[in-house]
C-alpha cells in the first residue's frame, strides 16, 4: 500500500529508520528496503536525509537506489503482479502467459493500470522452476500458472 | 499418541497450494476431534507431487500427493492418519523411486525434519560436524575440507579447502564468512530449498567455516525474490543464537561466531562474488577487478570466505563422517554429491541429489521422465542463463565439471532446464543477450555494449538480413565478450548463444527477408 505523506513526515520517518539501522555494517540496503516497505517506494525526499546521516553524497545514495531493480522511484499500484520471464518459465509457455497478462490488464511490463490497481512487473526467476510458469502476487507465490489461474489472479488484484 | 502429519512450507509447495491444504487439514482435524499435529517441513524435492502430505506410521512415513484442499476430507475418511489407502497414496515416502535412488548427503534432512526445530535437527544427526570442529585445530579442519575434494557449488568449482586456507593464513583483525545465497539462475532452487527446509545445516556449515578460518561474523546474502527463505533463515538464526550454537562462545568452545541475513534488491549480477561484496557494503553492485582476491581483501577489505549455500551446507557432513566418506562419491576431480535441479518442460521436476557422474541423458529421459508436454526434447540448458544448450547428441556427457567444460558447457549451480521441440533457439540466444544487457553492472564494455549489439545482431538474423555475415559477427562478438569481460556475466553469456548457434544451425537460417534481396 502506498500512502502519500507530506514532505516533512517523510523526512521524519526516514530519520527514524536510518537511526534504527545505521549501526549495521553496510546499512544502506537494509535502510532502503525499510523505506520502501514503509512508503511503497523510495521518495526523493529521503535521499538527502540518508546521505547526511551516513556521510555520503546524495549522488552516491541516488546511484545505489537506481542500480537495483527493486527500488521504485514512484509508487506502484495497490497490487504488484510479477511474472517470471526466465528460461524455465519460457520452456512452459511463459512468454504466451505474459502476453495474456498484458492483454487482460491492458498494460505493458513496468506499467500500472489507470485505476491504480495493478502494477505488472517482470521477474527473472522466483526459484519455482520445477513448477513453471510461476508468478508472485503481493509476495504470494503461484506455480504452474495456466490461463484460468492467471485470470483469477488478475481478478483478485483488480478487486 | 499424537499422529504427526507433514505438510511442506517450501515455496514450491506453497505455490501449488500447500497453505490451503494445511488450513483445511487443521480445520478438519479439529472438527473430527482427531489427536494429530501438523508439522510444516521443507520439501522432499519431488515437486510434481507437491503439495506432498506425509503421515508418520509405525512402518515409516506414508506419502499422499499431489493433494488439493478439497481432497482433505476424503483423505481422512480413507484413514490418512494410519496411512490408509487412497487414490492419492504414494506408499512409503522413502520407497518412491525418485527419492530412493538418490544419495542425500547435503539434503539428508530436507523435507524430513521441522526446519525450525533445533531438537529435530540434532535428532537427525545435526551439529555433529560442528561438535567435532570445535575440538579441532583450524588448520586440521581446513585440511579435512580440502581432503574431501569439495568444490564450489555456486558454479566456479574452485576447491573450497584452498579458499579457506588462504583466509586462514591471511592477516586481519576481522575476517568474514559470506554465504552467497543470491541464487538467480533460472532452473535452480537448491539454495532456496536448504534455507527453507534445513536452515540449521547452513548455519552449522558457516560456523565451522568461521572456526576454521578465524572469522567471527557471517552474512547470508540472499534474494528479495525469496521471502520465505529469508523468514525461515532469520528465525533459525535466532533459535541457534538462543541455544548457544551462535554467539560469543559457539557450543561453549570459546570461539565467537554470529551471523545475519541480508537481502539483495533484484540485481542478478550480485550473484557474482565481488559485486555481492559491494552490495553488502551498501554500494552499487558493481563487479570488482581481481586481484585482490576476496580471500585477501573481501568484505570491507577484510579477508573473506565467500562460498555458495550448497558448498557450506555440505561441510557438516564432511566433518561428521570424514573427508574420505565424502570423497568416495563422484568421478574424476568432481567429488561427493551434487544436488541437481530438474526444471522447465519435464514430467518429474524437482531436486535430485546424487554422486557426480550420471549422464545428461539419464537425467532427462529417465529421472525427469521426459517432457511435460509429451513432445520430443530439443535442448537442455545446463547451468542457468549463462550455461550452454545441449542437444540430444551430447546426452552421453556425464555430470562432472571437466566433462561439461570439454563440451563447451558448464554445470554451474547444477540446474537443468529442458525445452521441447517447439523451442526456437535463435530466440533463446537473443534472450541470453537481452538478459545480459538488462543485468549488466556496466563496468566493462564487452558486457555492457556487447550484449546490446548481440540483441541487434540476433534480430537481423531473425529478419533474414545478411544472415551469413551476421552469424559470423555474432560469433566474433561472443569471442570478444568471452575473453574481454570482467566477470562471468559478460564472459559466459556466449555459452548459451554459441551453443544454440552451433548445435541448432537450422534455427539461425530463417527464410531470407524481402528487404535483404535488394
């Protein structure tokens, strides 16, 4: 879920998260994960706070945020549907399933439906390669996804 | 006596409905007033039978599967609690041929025990390796691991003992054990299964590595795509710490060792060890040039052992039963067992741990039972997205590091992905380049630019534009990437591309396009 908070609140929450985790060795990734869990994405307003607290430049923090596929610069839809695009799933019709998902949702990968309900994302392997093709809806895994199951997942996400 | 019912919590079982089965079972047991408890175990690795429900009987565990939530009432009616007959009954679990024919050393407990019960772990032979290790000199532990012939199971196949020796001899106030659990290769899930099904074996292996090299801190770097593994692993670490297996005095030995789980953020390249170290340090996951080796200057420039999950999880059995016991399995310079992950278009997908030496053909045609689609097998990709595609004519290749290298392939992390005859190998070659382009860290040019040019060249071949010239160009580009890239991402992407082009030339000769005939 993404809650849009006023700028000052974002900075305050970020400060608290950084304060909690900065004692770790190599704290930046744990901090960014926590921020994304909190806000649903990594708001730009967080960056100067993190940079100041960790004694890094804003560019360094921005560089890390943008390197990793997981960290979003913008909020996602209320639900995130990830479809595995890797080889094992390809061997079981993953490409066709992806086309079907795009058609059902009317969006491409990395896009969100206009009603803000669903974001569709590719994922390169969920480690469910023995029950391909696989998908993940809001952290719940699904294997041997056929057309009927895909339609059920999309319907669930649309609700 | 309370009857024990096992329903896996492994992600593959969950993906196929295990949670619903467990809920239905719990409700039904209460409704009928049965005296039974449900244990959420790891997976036995027979994924086509998941969710696999087992019940403990006087004669051993009896399996039922694949079970759906709606099957639960009829299973209980049929006497599930005493192993009664039912159309889904598979007989005794240990007698199922897929499982019976394996040699389970690393995965001995996976699917058998409750993954978060330390008592269960001990009762099934756990901690014996660590108990021996705390009484041994570090150099003797290292010698034992070297003697076992264990090689890095992440893919590179580097002797684990040699790596440990380098760290033991390196000078440093702080040393680290880093477990590479960034299992990003398609067709692999062995690391995930260990973390979800027997996390204590990894903890024990890392503690032994710590004592052997003088490292006091360990990190398990795993993937954000593995939320279940992260949860089980973290819970197990807490339990181990509370029980004194981890902490300031491991098993009361005076050796300090503690560890934690760290989560990546969706970058495939972080499975490369130096990129992983940068990521752990909180930096962009950019590959580092070697030397210096991580064993000399690794995490935060300290001497660091960086090993794959399966390498570390194989150490306890080596310490417990001796180097010779482990070394006696296998062939050539590939000693011990290898957990092969059978995936893709197969009838019997799952995990098959066996001594090195089985042929690819035996694996695909017999153990995997051929394709799920029923069509002929066209190609098998061995070793993940950077592994070669093998045609049927190479099915006699035995599972062995050197034998696969001799056929211009690699066993990698031992995942095999089977494709049936509908596969288009030019499309697979293009995907390999595309994947490399998406995941490249960008540090070296052959990988960053070469992969993008590779996609373009593959598209020209597909469009029938000067196919001969472009095939030569693709081969030349692969040569540059192979020898000019800094790490295995750019360096090994040529394996799937070149193997596809070499073994399936017909897919690289589409009908000439109109515009090319000008």
